[in-house]
């Protein structure tokens, strides 16, 4: 593995004979009449959708009724922009119209009919054939719409799906090309497909770069071959090509290609091996050329040009995340206790736990993020139907049966591995029986109601054995009797451990918790098969047989106390049984705690408020980014061995040196779009999250007025004691001397999935949505002693 600087370029005398080489730069084909097509039509043409009937209907625009409630139902004009990337819509305020857009790349799914909570509740008066729901990645609310006709609704549903498929199939280079032409279209103020110098300056501001007027004009004139103070056709393409140049990539390319400026298969193989691709072969190098090279002549001669090299490094194979880890690659046949399991707290909430909205959509969104353990706070409801909400607060209520239906319909869309329903039960015996009835009748064969026939009684079954199944975590009779010989409810267990709950619930009398408070019905008890809620009395195993089906729920405070006072005992406990950790009740704004400290001791179910963005959710997303985002990640061996000596508070001496060279960034987003002249001053911070002695952060200096192609070339180094637990978080911020820096983007991944060599990092927004085409370009070297 080559660390630090690359080797020098070889002299011509050192080169081996090679076939005829291609040195011409990438040529973008002109339109048939040698004039530039409109940027929008060009974009749709590249997507193969210029003749599509659905897309044409979207380009014309539609009056769609947006539904928010029974009384808030307003028509808006929605129109697909010619870039094929965005949908423009107009809403009217009392005095002036307001125009907005949303991006197609941020759409998670398009559902037709009454397939959202909003349309089921408020859109019943409209025929399902005219209704559609657009759901978004990140935390943006659903868009519930009603078209004027079923045909119009079909145009939008089919058209958006076609655009999403085309966008997902695009390479990063194509996304970048699409992105720059989107801004060209916006900067072309009179829409004549020609660019004046004033419009070029506006373009540069839009793409987040502030350059000297003299330099910008020299670049403009160099492309103005017609000398008419306007760029058009091929002149615009040449300006774009010059703007998108990557000097740092050209330098790297030249170090391996030499003076002839192309890579042979043997030279590309040498680069791959220097990257740490120890298993690379000439056949693999040939395959990369055939996949990423843009020039057919170069392909035929098995050569890679600079353009192909850039395509490769911007592809998933050139990304920081190991592409093999983007699929399910871990052993899924081990007991559930051996996995970190993506877990949500107060899953029903979309906002604050004091007065926020409860919604079944929050469960669907959690499942779409790979969550495998969701929480249901169950309370007595009117008409004999249990409801879910945050008790004794102003949060809205939803029916228990509707949540179970959402589980049935959506739990296995992203991941086939088991889902755990963590019941916080405040209902009396009658409504508990209703809960059990709904679970059995709605979930049917999905629900685990008895022990698997081949089950080893000494351990839990594996995710593989439980594919497509739903487990209930709840109290089990008769083993839920407390020391005072009375049954204990889930919530009482938590309150008695930590003496805390939210608001008025903290010291309520038993009669306030509902009929027969604390009792467990036989019907509901029977469904707690593998996840029997039990108060944690001791970390030491009992004298009798193993009890792998017992699950303890701990607040973050109690869990921290255990990991401080008995780190190794806590680790060993978590090799035998599942442990769920939840946020303190005092976090009234639904804030989160750092999940890393809980993972360090092997806690499997580290529950977070998924609705609350922040570094804590970034860590959770990064932890479960790998293994196909299936929601299950195999714990390191030191957290799976029953007799392990591992203690995160005493991890031993450093054994890994991680060196990260931050080279450059590309196409960072503007933060203040209301001030066209506002340009970011970016810096990069690299954070290590792991055992306490490994936690560290370092940052680069800031670059003034350049979010388009800033360069740093700065090296950051970290010494690690437990690299198998470490997460690496890359953060880009806008530097500010007078106030805290503004967040620009981030990406988090496990160190074990971070590829070495020169890599691109594809940044995410604060809510987890992609910031494409924004990237960081880094060099990674990890040396193990």
C-alpha cells in the first residue's frame, strides 16, 4: 500500500511499447444544426424522455390540489422544469405569489390512491384514481395531491417514476453535467440559449464560486471563438469543460500515465494496486476501461483517458464506501444478540414529544431508513380501540390498528430481516386483548407466535431464520412478577429503574395509568416469544439455564452508569441477551444522545428519535449504511465472545494509524440562496467516533469564497485503539469569524468500510438527503501495527 505522495511520472525511456494512443479531449456532440439546443430539452434528450407523453404533460403543468386537512385544501400549479431535475410550484399569499421547487432526486416514492395517512383521513371525498402521494428522502413531509382527472394523476405518477429511474441510473459525471446545465438554464436570463459575460458572472455566483472579474473575462474570451461577446453552442460546452477541470485529478493521472496522457491496462493496474486493491488483475483493469471510458477508440485499444479516469473515480467503485459493503456481505446466521439493530424511539412522532404530530407515516419513514425496531406507546382509546401517542402530553393520537397495518404493508420493503415491535403498554386487560387480536389478524403469518421448531434454547434465532417475521417485545406471564408480588408494566419498569418519565406521568397514581394498571393479558403475553421485557437486576448470569429471550430496557443514564462501573461485565451481558437503550425523558425537544458509547459495550437496540436531525442520527445512519442497509450489522468479535476481556474504557495501546489527506471539494451547495453574492468559505472537519480514547477531531483551514472547487491538500492523522468500532465522520462547514460555522454537508461510515487510496465522498444534507453532485476528494491510508 502506497501512503503519502505518489511516485514520480516515468520517463519515456522507461515506458513499455504501447498501441496507438488517443490524446484528443472529450468532445460533446453538437446539435444537428450546430446551434445549442435549449438546456432543458438537452437534459431531457439525454434522459431519453423528449417524446414521453407523461413527461410532456408534466412540462405543460397541472393544477393539483394539495391536501393538509379537512379544511386546508388548496390548488397549486405544478410544472416539471425543462432540466428534468426539478418541479416548480406556485403558491399564493395574500399579496404576492411565491414560487418554489423540489428536486426529483429527493423523492423516495410516489404512491397512487389513498396510500398515505393524510389522504386516508382527509381525501376520502376524492376518487382514489385522482390521488397521489409524493414521499421524500430525509425528513421533508409528504406531499398529498389530488388531480383534476385520473389521467392527469397517472401522468404525474408514471412520469416522476420514470425520471427517478433515469436519475438513479446516471453516473456521477452525468449528474454533474446535468447539474451545470440546470444552472446554465437559470443564468440565461432572456432564454436565448446564448450567454453574455454578465450571465456568465451570474452563473459563477449560482454555482458558488467568486472569481476575479479579470480572470473570469479571460476565460470567457478564450471560449468566445466568434468574438461577439456571446457564448453559444460549442462555446458554452467549452466554457463548461474549462469550468469543470480538476487540476488535482490531472496531476494524479499524469503520475501514472506519463507524457502520453493515457493509461494502459498495466498502468491502470499499477494505480489500482497503489490504491490498496491487492486483488486487482489485468482483467479487472480491462473491465474498468470498458465500463468508464467515454471514447470508443480508447476502449478498442484498451486505454483510459483522463475523462474515463474521472468517471471511474466518481463512480461507486471510486467512492470512499467499499462497494462490496453496500450489499449484504456479513454472516446473517448468528443469534440476534450478535448484531447492532437499527432502533427508533417514540417512532410515531414527527416532531417534539410534547406537542408534536403522531403519524403512521413516521413508521413508514423509519422502515425506509432501514429501522428494524420501532416503539409503540399504547394507551386506552375511545370505542374500545387502543391508541398510540406520547402519554400525558399534547401529541396527537393514532389508532394502534393503523400502525400495525403500516407494519404489515411497509416493514419489509427495504429489508427482509426481522422487525421488533417494542410495546410500551399502558392499556387495561380488555384493550390489551384487542391489541393482541389486531397483531394476529393484521400481521398473520408475519407474526412470530411460537418458538421456531429447530431453535437452540441456549440462544436466540438468527436474522436469517427470522426473515420476513415480526417479533413482539413485551411483558410475559408469569415471569413479570415484581418483588412485591404484583405484575409490572413496561413503563413502570423504566420509571422504577431511573425515577424519570416525561411531565405529569412521572408521579401519577396507579389509577391514572388506565384500568387494571400494570396487569398483562394472557393474549398479549403469549405474543412475547423471543423478546420478553425484564427488569435488569444484575449483569452476572444466573445459576440456572441461559435466558436469551429476556430483554432489558435502560435509559441512557442507567446504561452510562453500567458502562462506567462495569464495562466488561456489561459487554459480556450483551453477548447473552438483548439490551435496549432509550433517551432520557427529560429530552423534551426529542434530542438524541450519542449512540456510539452504547455500541461500544455491545448494546444491540440503541433507540434514537429518528425525526431529529443531528450528528447522533448521522452516526446511526453511518453505522447502518453498510450490509445492504438492512438494519442489522454484525458486532465485532470482541463484543460477541461470551468470555471476552474487552472493556471500552481500557481498550489497550494504539494499533492503527489513520492518515487522511483532504485534497479538494466539488460543487458544494450555496447556503444563503436569498443573497446571490453570498459564497461559502468551506473547511473540512474529520471526526472519529469510537471508544473514549479514540474519539478525536481535526480540521483543515478554510478557503475563501469558493464552494465550487476549493482545494486544501492538508493531512490529518489519528491513532486508534479499537478501529473495529470506529466511525469516521466527514463534515463540511462554512467558516464564520463572528458566529458558529454553518453546516454544509457530511458523510459518516465505519472505518472498516472506508477504502484506502484516492477516494470521493458523496455528501449528504442535514436531513440525510443527497447533496449530489457535491463531493470531497481525499486520500486515505490506514496502517495496522
